[in-house]
C-alpha cells in the first residue's frame, strides 16, 4: 500500500485543499490533516453546514470525532462507500493510500457538481443519460435477440420441417436431384447398411431360415425353434396338470387276471425269461 502512494497527487491535493479552504496544511501532509479541522472546513465549503461541530481541541478523541464527522459528510455528499477511508487510516497513518484515493474521489465529485477551483484535479463523474423510446420502438426491440443471449450468426430455420422427419438435401448445381420416393432413408436419420426387415415377423415368433439353393427346406410348424429355447427333446405326453398321478405296480396292485399276476410274481422271483404261467380253460 505504501508503494502505491503518489507524491505528485499529494502535491495536487495540498494545492486544491488550500485553495478551497484558504488554510495552510504545513510541510507534513498527514500531520496537517490528522486533527480533522481543515477537512471539516473543506466539507463545509463544498456543502454548507454538512459538519455542524468542529472540535479544535488537541485531545485524541476530539480529533477522531472530527474525522468521523468528515467521513459521514462525504457519504452524504454522494461519495461511494468503497471510496471512503476510516479514521485510523489517517490518524495513525494506517493506510494513507486509501486516504489519498478518497480525497481524489471527493475532488472529482466536487468537479461533477460544478465547483470552480484554480486546480484541475479529480476525474469528473459520468452523468446519467436517460433515453425514452415510444411504444412502437419498444415492441420492435422485442424481436431482436440481444448479444447477451448469444447469436446464431445470421442462421435461420427457413425450410425446416418438424423434428423427427426426414430432411432431403439436394443441390441442382451439383447434379444432386431431389429424391423421387419417400421410402429412402436419409443419412441424417442414420443408416442400416442397406439391410431391411423384409420377411420379418412380429417379435417373439419363430423365424424359419432356409435356403433353396443349399437344399435347406422349410421346417414344419410343430418343431420348436432354437430361437425360442429347447427342452432337449422332452415332451409332456400323458401329463395331467393339477391332478394326481397314479403309480401302478402289478406286484402290489393286482388288477389283472390270475395269470398276469402270476407272471408278474414269477418275474420278481427270478424264473427264466419266457416262462409264463397259464391256466387251462375248463372243458365244457
């Protein structure tokens, strides 16, 4: 902060304050202003009665009160809060650069309000320029896209169709004629590499693949396609869902003739194969 302090600006401020107030600051700029008396008189010259009480005592709290009243008067004069300094910045030499910035801003505000002095110091504040437009001009401005909203570089959507439909690009100059049919898939909609869905059935149904040149004929409709899974040749013949399944063993459930029962018993007893019991019919 000390390196930003400008001695030339200090000399200009000394000349301007002395010319407005008629008081001499002295050789030391900080000590001549730390009591706040000259600054309060400067503020009363710029805006009469802005500082009603000026303490001329040598006590520290009286001098700090003068500096506080001067800062409040600058705020009421129209100074921006960022341009103000604190009392200790000048009283204790805490930030003399900020004090210099505040006094330069005060000189610029005085010039803006029309103060005539023999020293040209400070930057004049810009004045507000308010423009009034009629209703027709305001409505016309609603059709203009501001640069804050971006720009489309003069592009338009002239000739655009609804989103999702095909857009046919052709140029008569390059011998590119417009498409004759509407079944052509535009490259803007992607490509399927000339593949089609001719012969495709609904999803989930069987698709019979055969080639007459290779001798592969159509399969029958009763066979299950591998695309639908496989049950490994098993079937459900004889199955009755929801009912009991009777397990019949002729050894424990004799329901046939005596010969069939005896034959079943013989099979369990280990008789030679082909040996069967029989019963002679009674002769009449």
